[in-house]
C-alpha cells in the first residue's frame, strides 16, 4: 500500500490552518460532488477528498498523520512503525490508509480495537425541503470487515431526515453512521453537508431568499393584489401603486425557517405586453399621444 499525501489532495501546504483545511474541502467537494459535477472522475475525487478531510479535519488524526508522515513520501510504499499494533494488517486495501494512524498513540498489547473513521459526504436538496423538512435516501460507501477480518468496501442506503431550517453548507451529524470500527470498536459518525439544488427562480443568501416577480404595467401603476408562488407555497402580495421596475417588496419571516427566520424579498420586474395586433398598437399609440411621459427626463433629454 502506498503512502497518501492528504495535503496535496486538498491543494494545501502542511502549514495550513484548520480553517484553511475546512475551506479547501468545502470548495472542492462542491466542485466534484457527483450530483452536480460534470468532471469524468468526480466520483473518485469525491471519495479522495472525503478520506483526506476525514483525517486532516480531525486534530488528533492530523497530528498522528503528521508524525507518521515525517519519513514517508507520496506514492511510495508505506512503511509502518516497528511498534505498530500487532492486530493491524498493513497490506489491506489502500482505500483505507486512514486506518493506519487513527490511533497512533494506541500502541498497546492485545487485539487492535479502534473507533471507525468519521465519514464526510454531501447531499443536494430542493429549497422547499428546508421549509417543510424532508426524508431523503442516500447511497454510502462504507468500509466493513468481512468474515476473515479484512476491510472491504460495501454500498448501503441510508434514510436521512432533513430538518426544517437547514442552510447552505450546514453539516448534519449522523452518529454511528460512519465507517465500521475495528476489533469491536464503535462506528464513526457521518457528517452530511447540505447544498441546495440550483433553481433559476430563487437566490439564497443565508436565510434570506430573493425572487423576481413579473408584473404588468397597469399592476405596477395602479396597484394590485397578485398571487406569487414561493418555496413555502403560494402567497397573495400587494403591489403598491406607482411601483417602478426593480422595486423590492419584503415579506418578513417568509425566508428559510430559523430563530429568527429569514425574509423573502420580491423584486418587481415590469413586463410589457407585445404590440402584435392592431388593438394593442392602437392602445400604445393612444398612450403615446395622450400621456405626457418622457422616460429619459432625468437624463436631461
């Protein structure tokens, strides 16, 4: 099994801070997540990123990794310390190199017993899911010992409850849903990072949500009550008279639920009826003659 340079996987130097590691991981996992990435090796890269962050994102494991890696080089065969726990099989699957240093300080006699690695994954949900809550099924790759004690990769499905009010980038901790432990040790945890599916109708900023709402000229000029679809359902909105294009209407508390909830901002988008028939042209010509209106007056025209 070859030594793996987790810093290189995340594009970092060994002097990177904990915050640098977190930012690099989040940036790359968004780029390569199989649900949104067009990269051919997205699945493989996601797996490598999760493995690297599972180690460098944990202070104890990072310290163990740094100690163990002083004399190691990426791509070269891994050399386990001479006093490594006797129950560890260094010839096992390379996908679980992290197992080598999960308990570097645990050089003790007797069978090797260790807690399983924490897993990191991401899930893409609809914006409406954070308003109402939802249950989603995800597929996970987990490392489990087989009947002979060897670590093998298996896929399993997991039903995940998405609580109301989750935000972009938030991590859900699912206790005991990470990698299996060794020698009867407990399983690790699964950290699931939330991402919203791209929706051209909405823009999200924290807990605030923004949307454009088309309005007719008479609705903007005279005022109107209009029905507007939102992530939480249809609402009736009052358009004030004399509204101009781009006017922002704030619906307090209609953003993503929370304590406090966010707001929903509606930007009025004036849409002109096309002059495709004689009657429409006649109405436009009448307005042109009878309305003393110069849209470029503020320009000095």
